[in-house]
């Protein structure tokens, strides 16, 4: 049986603008919840480019008690030729 092969290709680079006045939801059983609003931005790659639509878009961050920052980002992209793309990603920083 052959091993699966991971392939990577760069789709685009994204640049976001955010509202510096985030919403501090407060402490939860899992840590401190903050919501940062994405107010716009742009993305560009070899075959795709466009803008990041303003709200609703944001990062529902969770600052865990162990110092890890959990990211939960959701946004809508609009390509230069008018197509809409819903994009979400999760990650963590420490």
C-alpha cells in the first residue's frame, strides 16, 4: 500500500483590517472569550484576488488559562469577478 502524499500550493495572501475595539465577553469555563471584528481587507494570489467583506466577519478568540490563544476566524471573501467564498479557519498561538 502506498503512503498518502501531502501536497501544498500557495492559493493567496490575505491582509485583514480589524476594529481595535474588540468585544470582551469575559471569563468562561474554558478561558477568556474575546471577539475581534474584521472590518475588511484584501487577498491576492496568482489565480484569485479580491476583497474581504466587512462584518459579519471576525475572530472568536479564547485565551486559555494555560496561555494558549485559540483562534476561530470566519469571513466572507468577494473575488474580483463577483464570486463569494465563505472562509473559516482555526488555530492556536502560544
